[in-house]
C-alpha cells in the first residue's frame, strides 16, 4: 500500500533531520526514531488532494503522517520543532542542523496546512453541491430526500464530536508532558551537535600545534644562522660606530630567544588546556600574532645584516682605494726623491768645478 501511494504522489519539499517520537508510556521523554539524520519530505497526492509527511529509515517508514488543518508545528528551541498526529496517537519531533532548516520546514508546514484546509473546504462544498442535486432530483424518493441530509448531518455532528474529543485528548497528553523536559531533550541534541564540532576543532588545533612546533624549530635555526652572521661581522668590523649596531643585534637576538622560549611555554600550556576550545583559539591567534612579529623581527635583522655587510664592503673598497692612492703617492715621492738626489749630485759637481 505504501509504494502504491508513492507512485501517484509527488514530493514538493525535502530536508534532513533527526526524527524523534514521544514516549507513549511517560508522555515526557523523546525516543529517537533514527540513529542519524534522515530525509523528511512533503508529498502531494493529486488524485485524493491529500498532503502527507513521509520519512523512511532503511526499509520502514519512520513518519507517515497525513497533514490536516488542525495540526500545528511548534518550535521548542532554535533547532527543534514538534507536532501531534492524532491518527497515529503520537507526537513527532525533528532536530535540525541549522535554524534556517527549521524555519524552512515550519514555513512549508504552514503552507501545506493551509492547502489542506482549502482542499477540505472544496471537498465539503462539492459534497454539499452533490447533496443539493440529490435533493432536487425528481427520480429520488421523498423519503431519501429527507433522510439523506439528516443522516449526513448526524454523521457530521458525530465526526465533530470525535474530532473535539481527539483535540481534548491531545491537549491533555501535551499538558501532561513537561515542556521543560522536552526542551532539555532538544537542547541535548543541540549539545551533541556542538560537541561534535568542538572535537573537530580540537583535532584541528592539535594539528596547528604541530605546525607551530615546526615553525619554531625553523625560527630557532634562523636565529642560530643570524647569530653566526653577527659573529662573522664582529670579526671583520672594528670598534666604533659598529658597536652600537652590535648591541642592537645582540639585544634583538636575546628578545627573539625570549620570545621563542615563551612560545614553547605557551605550546605546553595549550596542550594542557585542550578542553577549553575558546581559550585555545584565542591563544592560537595570539601565537600567530607573535609568530608574525618574529617574522617581522627576522626580516628587520636580515635587513640590518645586509646593511652592515654593505657598509663593510664599502669600507673595504674605501680602504683598497686609499691603499692604491697611497701606493701611487709613494711612487711619486720616490721619483721626486730620485730627482732631488740627482739634482743634488749635479749641484755638487758644479760646486767642485
């Protein structure tokens, strides 16, 4: 019967949610009808002009509810909603992943409910029209013309009494259930979802900690390299204006080492505080900021070293140039001295004559 209905029914809306049913014994607790989120769909039967909510888990129907104008979908939390099905003598609950999905389902429920109300009104108008035609037909016996409407009126009154009693029973069942406990059940579902997200975030944070360790090791190697470069510069550069630069570089290296040690301590603290995701995220952002500061400091140290190397190269070039000029001057002086010596010898010869 169920597949036969599905052949002439068309889906008009589908979403995914965790399905729950009210405990028929306690009327308080929710019983999960599915182990995970399943597809919940609205179907429309054009032949019977009927709307149904259907959800299938595996090979069995978890929800098979015909929407009636008397039904009401109630939001009990940000991601949980419920409605009562008097025919199935139960209350269905749906837990959604987002508020938007809950809002879409609620709006579609209202739309289908209004459509079901219009369909019932049209059906009643059609039934009244058929009744009027039956009364006005000349071939119908007078007894049937009189008793037909009275019988329909009696059935209508009986149906109204049954519907009223069903409404009262549903209201009593809902009033007996603790709304607070239902909300707690829905909040528990929300907390389970949040816990899953928190575990994923913690795994991501652990991976980030390993990456930070690798970055710290790289920065430590960079620090050693800078230290060796500073030692080489100190060996080539004399005292004077370079002493101030040396002090600045030494101070910067000490600050860098202090920051690296502080970073190691922060990583140990982060590993001990995995339970609190928000604090870990804040510390991670702070660590990233400090890593960026370290990168900026490294860039500044490299720039200073490049400037020092350039100054050293310029000084060596100036010294070579000065050596060349001094050598040239010495050669010129040697020539002058030789000329003076020759002149002195000529003058001595002239005096002797």
